[in-house]
C-alpha cells in the first residue's frame, strides 16, 4: 500500500496535464500550496474535492471513496481496506430494497428492525444493533444504518466493534 496514494494520483494527474500546482489548483478552486500539501500527504482533500479529482483521473468512485477512508484511518487499520479485493472491483451491491426504503425512514427503531430481520444483513451490524447499551449510547439514524449496511457491509460480516468504528467514521466525516 502506498504511503500517500491520494497525493500520488493528484501529482500524476497534474503532471500528465503539464500544469503547475497553481494552475492545477485553479481548476478545482484551491490554491497551489494546497495542491502541494495534498501531493506530499501533509493534508487530505475533502471527500467532495477528492471525488472531483479522482473522477478527472478516471479513478472509479467506489475506489476513490475507499482510498479516502483508508487514508483517514490510523496506519494500523489501513490494511483492513483492500483496493484489490474482488468486492471492490465488482459493481456496488444493492442492499435489496432496504436501502432506498431505509433512506426514507425517519424512525431509527424501524430501520433497526428492518436490518435485524434481514437474513442478508452483515452479522457484525446485527450484533451492534442488538446491543441495547450501544443502541442507547449511539442512537444510529436510519441513513447511518443504511450506510453501514451498504458501504461497510460490502467488506464482509465484520465484528460489532468494526461496525461501531464504521459508525464513528460515518459521523466524523458527515457521510450521508
């Protein structure tokens, strides 16, 4: 795994275009020094900015999101997200009809029940939602449960603690 994958993609795209950091930055409404910091790995672009840059560099959106999330994780957890896994190369799996229905829900208990009654839901997510203490502490919203099931559920059944950390990531990065 590259130490600074995102920076390498940005630097490659910029040099292939034959642009200076200032010129490349103007393309995305950021400064040249910001591009320098992205390329060197001192800071990471926001997810929205990175997705624009990744799209222009022909990096698939799902891969770009995983690269961004992996870059934000502490180094000891970065290996948990593999861009070479067959599941990443497949089109995004739809979580049945629950995803669109769950995204429209406003009652967290309904979303919880939907996942707990779904045989295809990740086991780690079910264990997290069954834990009444964690449920009371975190109070996950339907859109957060949907993200946990659709995005992180694709990576496997996981453990209760990995889905708890995934929920923390979803909230930290204001995904959804």
